[in-house]
C-alpha cells in the first residue's frame, strides 16, 4: 500500500503565480507530479503545490483489487475443503469427458451455464438420468471451469452433505454447523450430486435440506442437481412429499432449475457387457440404438 505520508501535497515557497517552481518527481513512476496554484490557503496565502501523481490512485485501486481477490481465494479454499472427493473431482474436465450418445443436450447446457454464469442468478440445473451415465463428470467439469475463473464452488453428494450437517448437531457444535451451512448458502455455486438418493429422510434432514435450498434462493445463488430420477418420476412429482409434507422444497427446486434428461446409458454396465462380448463400448451402444 502506498505510504500516505509520501502522498501529502507539499507546499512550495513560491507565492507568485508567474514564478512556477520545478515540479517534484513521483517516487513510484518517476514522472513529474502536477503543479497547482492555490489561492488564499488559510494562514499561508497564495502558493504553488505539488499534487499527488495520478499513478497513486491506480496503485491504490490495484491494491484494493488484490485484497478482494485474496479474500475471494481464501473463501474458495474454505469452501473447497467441504467438497466431496475433491482430489478425484479435480481430474474431471470437458477435455477428458467421453461424450456419448444421449449426453449432448446436457453437455451443451452445462457449458452455456458456465459461459453465462453471472447472468444465471439463482437459476440452476437439474440433470437426471440413469446411474453412471456421466452426470457427475459433466457437472464437475463445469465446476472446475468456474474455479479457474475465481468462483467459489462446493461439490457435495447428498449423503455427504447430510452427514456433515448431522455430525455437527450430534456433537452440539453450533459454530461448525453454521460454518457449513453458511458455505453451502453463500458459495457462488453448490453442486448437489445424487439428489434424492436418500428417500427416507428424518424431519431434521428435511429441515436442513429446506434451509439450504431456501437460503440459496434468497441469496440469488444457483444449485446444480444431479439425480437418478426417471423422466416419469420427475413429471409426476413422485418425490415431492419425500422432501417435506407440503412440497415447498420441491417447489423451490423445480422453480429454480432447468430440468435436463441425460439419456446416455450406464457406462459401467455397458463396459461390463462389452467385456463379456469382447466388443467395444461404442459397438454395444450402436447395437442398442
């Protein structure tokens, strides 16, 4: 940070407007500092003064930007510590994503959401489809792109999210509970993997899920959900009452997300069938389409 004492405006000994003194040199950029003739300085009279160099404001603005970025990076690191399997997730990218038949729409939408992230507000994604068809790889790839841009992202499986919150309650650690809850609500993006994998929720778990979903809606922050829901289950709101008796959590989720069906098949199952038949996965997929 520039030394404030060095930036004070020194008053010259010249009292004549015509007798302009030699300007001082800026100690930072080496250029001449501007001279100003000030009339009727209290108790002093008319004087020439050396104004602060324009580079000072630039330096101070850059300093403030660095401080803001440091705080953003600190929060990002804090949020990342909450993420599930963070080392594995860092390996996922759009470059190493195997784009398979049926995945194209979901891929395009995730990439669009990354590109226009600032414009999305609380609008998120609900990507559903068969287990093992690349939903996690898709959303983790988007998360890593956003992390490169300086956004804070938390990636949690539903089981991990609930267990972390539950543990803090069991041990009556309110400080840790609010730390996790605050991070889940205020991170730039929350990715909720395996949504509705827990279909027997306690009342406390239902309340916790509502707090996260409602908190992010109020904070104008988005959630990207992945789920093994079928299209029929989604359309019929089959699990709306699983989250709460009144359906208020489900209503917020559906209202704040774009639903997308990932129609690709289970990669693990296809790989097993390919091995069994001594064929490639592509050959198996071609036979089933």
